[in-house]
C-alpha cells in the first residue's frame, strides 16, 4: 500500500472518476448509432473509457464501415447527450466531496487532468455544480497529445508545482493508467464498476475500490 510520505500532490482524472459522465456518453452514443441503423451489445461501449474523442470516432468508423457518417453521428449524439443530461443531470461519484474536503484540509495540492476538451470539462463541472472545487485543471486542448501519452500529467504536475514522481495520478481507465506510468507518476487505479477494462501489469499499480479508500491514503 502507498504511504502518505511517498507523495506530495494528487492529480485526478475527471470522467468516470469524479463525475459519472461515462454513462451519459455511452447512452448518447448507443442512441445515436441505433438511430443510424447500427446495433451493438452494451459491452461494446465499455472499452471506450478514457479515450480521446478522436479515437472513439475512429473506433466507430472502423466498426461501422467506410460509409459511416461521422458528421451525422456527432450531431445526433450531441443532441441525445443534451437531452439525457437535461433530464438526469451529471452525478458526482461517491466519495468525491469527502476526498476534495480532505485534500483541502490537509493542504495537499490537487489538479484535474482530463482527456476532455476545456469547453466540455467546464460544462460538465458546471452541470454537476462542482466547478468551483477545481481551481487547477489541465485539459486535452492544452497539450500536444492526450492520454495515453504523458503530456497531460506532466503539465498538471507543473501547474501544481511538484515533481511528477511525487504526484499520485488517480484514474479509472486503463488508458489513463498507461499515461500516468509513462509520465512517471504514482498510479492509482479506481476502476469504474461498469467497466470491463482489465489492467495487465497490476503489480505496479495500486488498485482501490472507490474514492473513499483513496481518502484513507491521505492520513
């Protein structure tokens, strides 16, 4: 188990870790694809956690064929997403508020590091009502390459002013963990309960069940 003395700051993913946005995206993608005449099982979408949106579109294009209308998919999925979120909102993951309160109380710097574009991250945080809790954010459009490249984590460490080797990097996706490892951070994996992702090299990664367990590391 990782000891408190081994880290000085915390870098947090957003989608699937702090906010339950992965579910909203899956609902929108599935609804859009079905309206376009494509049908896939529910687990088809579960391996997409943490990917950049460009990678997700390429995946759908590969699976649906060369005639897949990407522009139409973008339009319909965006409409479906707004309709769903308008009704259901965006839930904050269990333990997130207590974790952020503990970080603040113990004066441990923290930063969001997300593969989402700045506009999307700010919108989702605003919908969830927690934007004010994250003064430090690094988004996909601030770096050359998104996760699984290390760029986002390296910039996040710079923003909060600590060496990346002294930062916990907390992720729910395998893509994020890969980025954290390449960056040289201390990786913490909190997999989403709905995800079917598996991590190959589990011996080098601390796996936790939820953010409640993460909070206990702060003592």
